[in-house]
C-alpha cells in the first residue's frame, strides 16, 4: 500500500502550507504566515507536522534581516513520488515525478490503442512497474498514478465516456482495473486539464493567477486554472476547445456539434489539407487515412520550418483558428496567460505562438484591461503526463483525501446518474 501523509481534520490548512512551500521553493515560517494568512503559531505547528512526516526539511538560515536569521524550509523531493500516464490515440507516455514535480524517469511506447482495454491496461501496468524498478523508486513512497486521456469521461467513476479507440473502451473501469494491476490508487483525468495544472506545480505561473491552456496532440483540448484549481464545470468535462464551433454551416462532427475547431485546425485536419494541396501532396505524400496523425503532422511542421510556402500556409491558418479559440478563452475566463502544451506544439510551437499572440493582441485590444501572454509549456511534449503526476501530488498532498467509502458511494451515484446522458457522445477530444 502506498505511503501517504497522516491526515487530520485540518488537512486543507496543512495543504495550504505545503503548497506555499512548494511554490516558494524555500521559505521561512514568518513568510509562510504572510503567504497563507495563517497565525504564526498555526504555521509553526503545521511545519513541525510536515517535518515529522518527512515531507519538509530545514534548508538552513535565510538572508540576514538585521535580527536572528530565519530558518528556511523546503520540500524533500525524495519524500514522495507519483506516476503520470498519458494514454493517447497512438502512443502511451509514462513519467515518474518527485515531490517537487520534477521528472525522474520516462518511457513511451506504441500499440495500446489497437488493443482492447483488458489487454492494454496490463501492458501499461507492466511498463509502470519496470520504470519504477529502473528508477529505483521505493513503491512505498509512491502516492498513486494519474491516468489521463481525451474526453469525455467520468473521472469520479474512473471510466471513459467515449468509444475511442474502440467500442470496448466505452465505460470500461480503466482507473479501477489499472489500480488493481499496480496495487496503487489511480486518478483518471483529462489530458488538457492535466497539462494545465502541471504548469502550476512546476512554478511556471503565479500561484494566484488565472490562466488557460490549449493542449494539442492528435486532437485539441483546453483547460483553465484559477488560483491553482482546475476549472471543472458540473461534470468535469469543461473547456472542450476542440469542439467549439467556428462555422455554424460547417460539417457535422461525431460529437453532435457542427464546424468544430478540431476539424479545421487539428493535426488530422492539416494532414487532410496537405493531401489535398497540389505540390505539397507530391512533395510530402501525406496519408490522410493514417491513424498516426502526429507523425504526418510532424512532417508538415518540419516542411514549414524549412520554408515550404504551402506547409507554412497550412500551419499559419491552423494557428489563426487557434488564435480565435485563445481569444474566446480570454473573453470567457479573463485569463492572465495562455499556455500552449502538447506534442504538436512541441513540433511547431514558435509559429503557433507568434500567430496566436498576434490574434489575442489584435482582437482584444479595445476592451482588454491587462495583457495576456501566450507562452509555451515548460513541460514540453510530456506536459499531460507530467501534469497527470502533478494532479496526484495535488490531490494527495494539498487537498487531503476523502474516506474511501465516501468516494465509492459518490462515484457510484455519479456514474448511475450520468451514464445514459453521456453514452451517445461519440467523439474524442485532444
């Protein structure tokens, strides 16, 4: 059984202190009281508790302030670990991160998308076991596993609500079965939401800020974080940018909407557009029927980077569509920043960043009360996998844990009430 902190009825307050230490890297008790708004005595008691649990260590004296030097605290990165698993359409990425959110081991492989879940999940479990062994990580220090994928999904029940990549995955208990195979708790979440919170855990954004994330892998997804919390919506299937309609007269999408952004600006759309572009089609010979859109998209991005005018036009048009999505995110959520995350942005990020920033600046100039910065993810192509592991750290360390029975009862109730409503939604997102 994985080792966890000793939880008390004030675990949220304890989590607040732990999160402030994480965000500051090193911090004194006096600074902690100021950052959290807690009384000094409360901070000192909680810090002692965190030190006793091995999560926090003293880091020596701080800079002189004219009086007695203040002792600084920091997280002990090796005190706990978590695992992040990204289950994409074409690939699976697994990372192990330490308590500070820093990756310590990584692996990736193909093939699970073509398997039914009762075959794919044991493969993933064996890969997690092998990576933990290779990294020499004590399983007793592993808090759990974050499993992230495209949506929609019922994260409380731990099931996918999409028949992708095959009908067998629809409502299959992926979190429960993977947890059984590993002997670890498994948290299911959306890949874009995970990528978004990973930026917060890595300290790339101000802990009080509101920011958006556009995630592009095989498809397009989105996430919004408000003061360190992912905006969820009523069923935790929010900010589905890939299925935002950008053409009311557009083609029908399998999700039920028309003119969805993903069908104009996503990697699969660009592969189809490249195959229909004279000259470029001959030069690149893209396969519009491939299941591996990322490989084909990478070739288009490389051609654009090398100066191919046709490939550059496709990338720029895709970026303008995504700029419209970024503007919508800015208007709806009043964000401070928009982060571009995922493997597709890792391939062609600079071109996208420039155009999306231009669109945001141009189209929000008349009403904007503050600048909105468009920037790349600090976690690169593994943003969702690293974010998945960060979600476990956040859930286990800064939020506290509900009683197991309460979680089971709530999960069963939520799944029973939502299963019929979601069953007809057939389209995956990014």
